[in-house]
């Protein structure tokens, strides 16, 4: 590599140019002209520099002996402000750096930033939703992805609004992501309406086979795979736990939103099968608004012996403070599908640990980004379940929590 410098008065910048190691002495390269160096854009160049090659062992060019590692600057016409001569070490450093430039450029061009679109079934300020999203981010970081450097995540937040979910899904698909993450059934419905080609990893979707999202858990097919939520048998478990904690319950209202939880009816057969054995009557109560919730809960609480089962549903998650406040107002024992209801005054909760599910979902996102197909990734079932009890709420309702329940609980609020 030779450093080419313009003669005095020229504005062209210095640059590096390669010379063949096989160039011979007297080949005419010791005086560069415009024709041989068009990038300079000058009529003449006073550069005289020997070709340091194995074919010129004496390092002689044009009869002028040159130091093999030093540019004879006094043979050049240089701008007055160039200062001292370039030392050997500086020259080698410059040449080595210049040789590396093309390599660095190719490496930077090869490192494309991958994109993920995430549609969360929570409000932006929902603390539990933020924990779930943070678990996804942490899982990806542990797998070697650096957000802002090798990975860009674009996120949307919406609750109980199918039209908004569809709008956000369209925006996310429009950003050309490599993978989409759908939290909850409404998010997955919206994303499937917008794309059938971009891989989708769903998180916390109940009964994905029954809802028609995939043909089977083992071979999901198409562009969809992920992590399912509660199974149908959970309905019977909720009824058993509520009856164990509140033996006097005789009438139980089951609330769910058909728009955000179209899978809700899958829990009913297990409840209906257990109801006669537990001497309780069930009332399936679909709701769509906060007003509907108050109507159902107040009606159930008007007479003694009432109880409440809340089906897992993004609408219910967003209304949890309203629901627990109504249950307390009408002194209604209630069981919830998530522990997040308990700090807000809920009596008892039993369900899957969704933060862990988001952490596990990072593994599927990583595998798809590295070339795997959703078809190759079977849908995963929940592995962690939580039982939470609020002793303060139990005391307010006049209930004694069985010692066996306390021992098996993962969380007890006193």
C-alpha cells in the first residue's frame, strides 16, 4: 500500500492505493500522473516513492535509494502544514489499519439487526405485563442477543379491544419483523388475520388446538407455534379449591368475556361434572363491560351462599382491581386464575406462572431467528403453577383457611 498525497495547492485528500508486489524497478510508478491515478483529480503529482517489493531488494526507484520503511518526504511536494516526517511505526500502523478497512466494512455489512414485533394483552402501565415483557427481554439477552445492536423489539399494548389489536398487528407486520410474539388469544387472532408467512410465537393462549390455531400440539404446522395456557381440567380444580376454602358456597357465578376469551366454555364441562358432588349450582355469566361485571357480582352477592369463579381472560386481568373491590363490597368468596389478583385483595388464586412462560418463549424466538421453522417446534404446555392465598381477605369474609392449603400455597399474604 502506498500513501498518495496531492502536490501543494491541491484540495484532494490523501488516500491509500495498492501496488502489485511484482512491480519492477523502472516500471514508471515512481512518478504518478493523473492518468495512472484518476482519484487524485490533479494534473501532476510530485510523489516519488520506491516500490518496496521482493523484486527490488536494494529498494531503488529512479536511481534514488530509499529506506525500506521510510518515505523520503524531501523528495515530495507537500503542503506546508504536514509537519514532521512519518516514522516507521506510524507508517506500518497506518498501512495495517488501511488494509483492515475493507474487512471491517464487510463485517459491519454482514451483521444485520434482527427485528421482533410483540403484541401484549396488557395496558402499558400494567406492572405484571411489564414483568412478563422484561422476562422475554432477559431471556433473549441470556441467549446472546443485544437489544439495539443485534436485535430491535417493537411493542404494542392493548386490552379487550379487538379492533385496536388488529390495527397494532398491522403496524407490527408493516415493520417487517423476523418474528412476531402474540400474548393471549386476541393478539394471536389479530396477527393471524394480517400474516400467514411471518413466524408467530404465541404466549399464554388457552386450547390452541380447540380454537383452531394449530392442528396439533406436536406438529403445529404453518407459521404458528408457542406456549399454551390453562387446560380444560383447570375448571374442576378452581371449583374444588373455592369449595374447600368456603364450604358454605352453594351458588357460583362463572364470569368471562366471550370476545376476549372465546375459549372460556372449554372450562365448563369439568366444573359441571364436579358440581353435583359438591352440591353447588353454577351460573355461566358472560360479560362485556365493567357495568356487566357489577351487575353479575352484585346479583350473586345479594343472597347468602354465593361465590365467584373468574376465567383467565385479558379483559379480566385489566379489570382485576374493579373485580376484587366488587367481591369485597358484596362479601363474595372468589377464586382467580392468576396471583396478580391477590395483592389487590383477591381471596385465592390458582393458575400458571406466566412470567416464566415469557422467559421460555425467548428460546423459541431465538431458534427461529437462527433458522428454525415453527413447524419444527412443538407447542409447549405450562410447567409451573401457583397457589396464592390472602389471609386478610379470608378473615374479612369470616373464612378459616385450612392448614393443608396454607402448606401447599406458594404465596400467603397475611
